[in-house]
C-alpha cells in the first residue's frame, strides 16, 4: 500500500541525509535551539512531533517541558505546520540528527518514510524514543503511546450501545500512513465486525486531521446517507470537523463519538451535540518521553512499549477529577 509514495519519501529522506540539509530556522519549544548534546552540561533531547495545529501537541509539549525541568535536561520541540507535511517532518528529523543530540523524541507522520533516518540515528549512537505513533523500525528503544487499537475499540463499543447496536455509521480518520491513524481505524472496524453485525460501517474516509476538510467529508456522507445513525472521528481535527459538518448540514439524530480533547469537543459533549470521546494522556506522554530519553541516555534498559493510557469521557464523568486531569483545552 502506498508503495510509490513511500519510495518517494524514502528517497527524500536518503537525499536529505546525503546532502546534509541545512537547519531550517530556529527551533520552537522549550529550551534554546541548536548546539550538539555532547558538549554542554545538560543532556539535549531534540523532539520532532507530528505538528502544532492541535491542542494535543501543545499538551505533549507541556509535559515534556515539565519533565525536562525536573530532570535537568534541555529540549527543543518542533513539528510541521500540518499533519500532511511528511516531507517537512523528514527534513526536521534530518536537521535534528545533524545537531547530534543526546536523544531524539519522534512521532512519525509516516511510519515507513523515516526508516533511513532511524538507521542514521543508530549509526550516530543517538537513542530514539518514539511517541504517539510508532515507527516501522527496530531502532526506537521504546514507544510511549496510547494503545490506539484498544482505545478505538472502546469508542466503537460506546457508539454501538448509543445507537442500539444497529444502523449505518461513518468513520473519518486523520490518515492511513501513521501508526495511530491505522490503529484507530482498525481497532474501531475490528470491534464492529466482531461485536455488532447489525451495524453497517461505511467505507472509511480520510480528512488529514483538518477540521474544514473533515467537515466537508461529513456533509457529503450525510447527503448520500439520509439514514446515517452515527459518526466516529479518529482524532481532534476529524472529530471537530464532524461536529461542524453535522451542524452545518442541519441533520438530526446522528450520534457522534470522537478522539482526543480540546475546547470544541469538550463544549460539544457538555451541550449534548457529541455523545462522548476517548481522551489520551498527552501531558503524561510528554513526561514519559523525556523520562525515557533520560534513561536511554544513561544506558538503562526500557520496555519496548510504554502504554500512556486512555479514558472514555462523556457528560456523566467529564467533571470527574481523574478525567479533568487528562483533558486539555
């Protein structure tokens, strides 16, 4: 699947390595930019995320900054403008490697495209901590992430219950290249197939995590399926786009479940427009990322996967202190 695209992106990664792309602009995020990790007193961890356009990444950044301060590390945190900018992310990772940090944190937009860069990190003896989305490579010493398949299955279960286990439902996913996109799609589809034979899941649509694009997709689905009973949005942008699309179409009686948090989803759940959503633990993910990087720098062994947890939240538990702690606006 996507072999041509993957080949092109792998070529981009290889070319970037061969040319040694010059560092582009200043790093965003906690700590001063530039500089290799080896020379200074503070260990330097370069973090390349999937983007900046969702509150989720800001919450991960917050957790990473908190842990870095606690551990006496210096971090930079950057990501491309949108979650479709795979080539830009490849360039950012290339530049991060050139700074020779003590460790790298990486959330892959395309789990295959950066494999050559993972090999480069290994050659430079820089430990890589994957977060949010795994990489199709044995190089990362650990992956700090939500169990996205289990979380998506939980969303499917709640949606099925709320529509009486029958009817037609639609799915909008952010992408089909990242590990999180694939797992949040497959976890939902597999649960429905095994447990809800009377629910018809329409072909999955992809909105790039973009609210406007996802809203347009939602409106098209509604106009072609007047008997639609439910919607599942697999990340913040997808879910908010569905809410907008349903509202703009004027459709009634459609049950919406989402993924992630953010003010728009929280408001929609409180007002009853949305039935509920899965929240991850982004601050905890950022903390685990930096904590794991520090352990890797010290040569400590790490588990292959660190499950950072998830929760279902709806009107009934949104004000529960345990849930409030993992929601972000």
